[in-house]
């Protein structure tokens, strides 16, 4: 049986993540489900980033690496099913209070 052909949805974990430095990484994982919500083990995913200037993602492992400042959608696809997560890269200096008030 071709599991990828049975995939209706993909649940990506974590659903949101924040990285605070360029080069920092976040591992995303996917869980494939059929039309009844049953988990389909052993499915391989193709991973993409909607904004590679913010983060790249390894197409087979789901490991995202921060490359810039902003937000991007990380998507896992298998067969006709897909799911996504939001990754924000917020550099540490953006939150620092420099005492200039």
C-alpha cells in the first residue's frame, strides 16, 4: 500500500516556534493522518519554508535554520496532504532595553 497516497492531513509539531539568533535551529516533526484521522506511520515528508530569507528547512529532516529576521511558514507535505507551522526569528537585540529612556 502506498501510504503517501492515503495522506489527507499532516500535523506539524511544534505548531509555532521562535528562534532568537541567526543560525539557531528548530526541529519540526510531522504526523500523517488519513481521511478518518488515523495516524499513518512511516510516511516521509517533504519540508519547505515559505520565506527562505527568514529560515531554511532541510527538505527531508524538517530541521529549520534561522537566516534572517521575520516570520515564515514551515510546511510538511506527503502525497496530497500537508500541514504547516509558523516560525518566527526574533533577534535578541529586538527585545533588549538599552536604558536610553
